[in-house]
C-alpha cells in the first residue's frame, strides 16, 4: 500500500510494520477521516488518525519484540543455571560449559540477566571485576518466579 511505500522511503523500519493491517482493522475510521479531510479541505484529522495508527503499529511491534527478547534471555539464563548446578564457577568455566567463546555476548545474554534477577551471585561482591571472581546460585532460587 502507499503508506508503507511512502513511509518506507523515509525510514526502512516502516517496511516491516503492519500498518496496512491496522488500517484495515480501523477501515471505517480511516474512510471517515478521508471524507472529513476532503469536505473541510483540511487534512489534519486524517494525519492525526494516521499518526495514531503508526504509533499503534510501533507499540505492537515493540511488544512483540520485547516478548521475543524476554523469552530468549530466559532461555539463556535457564541454560546458565543448568550448567552452574550447585557449583561455584568462574566466567571462563561457565563459558566453556555453555560452549561460548565471546565474553561480551556471554556477559550480556547470560551473566548480567542472571545477576540482575538475583538468580546467581558473585563470590566477591565488593570486587565485581576481580580476576578471582566466581559465581554461584543465589540462595532459594525459583527461576520461574524471578523471570
């Protein structure tokens, strides 16, 4: 539809948004706004409706993306907890057990979310960057309650 083509030329993001679906779900409103704009020679009501539809489309896409990211992070954290078991391990040992080699990705996807959710804890909490730092499960962890 022309909305996607026009907006997509302005920003590639709009090629991926379901704007037409939202317009179709609000078809009566859409045509009423077009008719009113034509009759009054003022397109502000149509532009307002389209901006609202675009906003709704962005919110819908954001919510779907957040759900997918949340599910993926939960899976990563679950795997981390599984390989950690009841042991106390260094980041290098955890990465080895997970089959990972890129430390920044391991930290972003596995370690930090587990620490933020208080599912694991540092053995040297006052020195988070210590070369002797290790990690263990936090006391009384219920993974599905925390995430």
